[in-house]
């Protein structure tokens, strides 16, 4: 297998070769594959279609094998709507929609070609391209990264574009954390040259504010508890009274903002005055944004 040296390191590599007393190797065809990845729906935690673009520079040796690696924050999407195509139906192109993972487009011999990516087993896939059936595999690596590999591509004369389905046919689910994620592809050319390319995708749509949960108030409003997803600079607790079907603000207190459980013990006195019997509610507003939450209580 030939390891391709990037152009930026070519001069130093030749100098090192001469210093060791070896003759410089004869010039070879370049192999500089490229990768592009985009998400149809970049929202965090959602299943999404995915567009993968694989290409080589003009004059490069065509790609034979490729493995596309997604970071472990992505996960396999399990959908009952997906089912493998029977092996006997694959070469006849007689698979149903339930096995369709996506479509493909490229060129062979300068002529445009379209194809389909099909599920053929629990981890096996196949790219049906012109008259070729290119076997592939889906695998989870020990470090959690996800691999989609294709072996034995025909000599392509144009970029290979894979358009993976979303919704009920999605292969992957986006990470829950909003961030920039690096995808990678490892290529082997028809001449056994090796190359690596990377592409970044950004997952968006996260609520950056703290999240309130498990808000509970004891009878009579004596004890209020809640949980926060992260540490904040306090929780503003407003007290409102129901009068003539409307809530009226009586005042507020600044309580704790710990990550996890928080407790406020309330003696029924606000601004130096005891609350009279009526219907009330606490309105909790964590500092740093996030949605407010409220709980009702009654003083008898």
C-alpha cells in the first residue's frame, strides 16, 4: 500500500530521502481525495438525512474503497420502517422501499450514473450502481465511532454523492450536544494508494439556558423544591395571588441555583406581612435564561 504524502511535506520528504543515501522515487499520480458532509436537519437529537460528497482531483487515481467515519456522538437510528432486502432480490434490483437507505449519483466513463444504497442485512449494505453491486458494511467501533464502508467501487470518473434518507428511513441520529463535529473518510485508490479527508458539520438548535424540572410544592406552600440542569447565579421565586381570575404579583425572593436539587422553605411571610388565606402560586425563573415554571398552592 502506498502512503500519499501531501504536497506541503514533499520537499522535506525528498531531502530526508537524499540524506539517507536513497534515490528519490519516480513521480506517481497524485491521490488527494476530498470529503463533504451536510445534514438536512442539523437540530440536536433529531434524525436527519445526510448528504455525503466524495471526490478526487482531476487526474487522480479513482477510489476503490472508502470508509466514512462519524464521531461517536452520532448514534444509529433504529426504525421499524427499515428492513433488509432479500439477497436474491439485490442483483435483480427488486428491493422494496423498506430497504432503501438513500440514493447515489456519479459518473462512469464520463456518463452520468444514478444508483441506490440498500440495506441487505443487520450490518450489511450494498450500493447498486449501474450494473455493479458494491458491498458495504455499517459498524460501531470500540471507541463508539460509526463507520459506513464500501468496498470495490468501479472506476468512477466523477464525484460520488450519497444522499441518505431522513425521517423513517434515517440511518443516524444527531448528537444531543450542539457543537462542531469532525467527520472523516479513509480512501484506497484503484492502485492501493491511501488518503484521508475530513469535513466538519455543525449541530444546532440547543437550548443554552438552564432547564427546570421536578418542581414540587408541599401543602400550604411551606416547602418548594426543584432541580436545575446546571449551576446558575440563583433562582428568582415570585409569589402571585389569584384574584378575580387574574394572577397578581406580590413580590419575590432570590433562592439557590445549584445544579441538581434546590429547596426553599417558605414561612408564608412576604415583605414582612403574612399572606392571608387564598390561592397562590410560585413562579420560578432561573438566572441565565431558560423557561420559567410555576406551581400552585393554597393557604387556608
